[in-house]
C-alpha cells in the first residue's frame, strides 16, 4: 500500500518537471525572438553562398526588433525598436512585402536613395559597375542526376564586401533590369544565384523591402545536409552531411 508521503513526493516531482519544461520553453521562445532564430534554405536562389539543405542561425538583434520579430508577426508595436541600419552586402532574412508572411533570404545590395540596375548581368550601383572577376566554374546539381558546371564570379561591393555569384545563362530574365531608385526606408535585395532568384528586380513579386520587414542577419551555417536527405532521417546523416559547411560563417 502506497503511503501519503510517496504520493506527495511523486506529485511534487511531477510539478517540478512541468515547471522545468515550461521554463525551458519560455527560454527557447525568448532566444528565438530576441537573439537567434534557426532558418533553413529551401531553394537555390542564394547558391553558391547558401545551399539547399543548409540550416543557419539568424541574429535577431542585428537590426533591432519589429512586429515581424515575433512568431506570426504578432509583435505589439509598429516600426522598429533598438533599430540599427543594415549594411550593403549583408545576407538578410525578411518578410516578403506583398504578404508580410513568407520568409525570404537575399543579399542587400541597395540602400535608401541608391540607384540600382543590371546591365548584361552586371550589377550597377549609382551608375558604377560593381567590380567582378571570373573564377572557377561552380558544380551545380539542381534537382537532376547530372552535374553541370556554371559560370561563377567574385563580386566586390563598394564597401569591400566580397562574395560569389552564379551566371546560369546569358541574357537571363534578370540580366537587364532597372534602373530602380530605392525609396526612403526601403532596401534592394538580390540573390547570389542571379538567374534563379526572384528578388527586388521584380517589383510585382518582391520589390523594395521596408525596414520594418527585416527579420535579421544570417550569421552561421550550423548544419547542412544533401537536399534529397531529411533532417528527420538521422541514419542518412553520415553519408549526406556536408561536413565542411558545419559552423561556417556567412559572408
């Protein structure tokens, strides 16, 4: 026969467990809202910088906080608090302006007041071509069994930020766009996979991104797995993990 003391001990242990679980969940929510949010890459628009199957941490404090910093954009205020200006070259997660719900990730290439244009695939900022040089071709396999090698450039923005871009085809749909003048309080975003990115060059699809829509800056790839593998099938990981990408910084 169980004593009352045993029952009280089990009840107390259960209560402590519930409290610990609740505290852990609250801590996770606080970290996600104010510090770091995990984000996974579902498309190839940022290849070669980010690959399908990359999992990364986005720093929420980089640009301050808006209602979109909260789950389901349920923040209790408009505008931004503790606001900081992003920099040209940052890889940014933001809410798609046309629905304020879908998360996008692109590279910021235009600040408020900048004139942005692409001419024959070359990015121009304020009528000056961004410096770029041809480097080794990139091995690309997007949903096919055949690997292709595509043209790759190293671009250097006026502030010295350097990254690589892909040129999948001559005279692609985004190769000759603009000019665009970025409105006050907005930013111009482009994908590094220039011919496979729906971004600010297409005003009806993405267009200029309001400051309020910025979620955070992509900082580090903490996990990466082949696009045909699954995070929920860990027995595949030894063969599918891209070990060289783990904990790599994003630039």
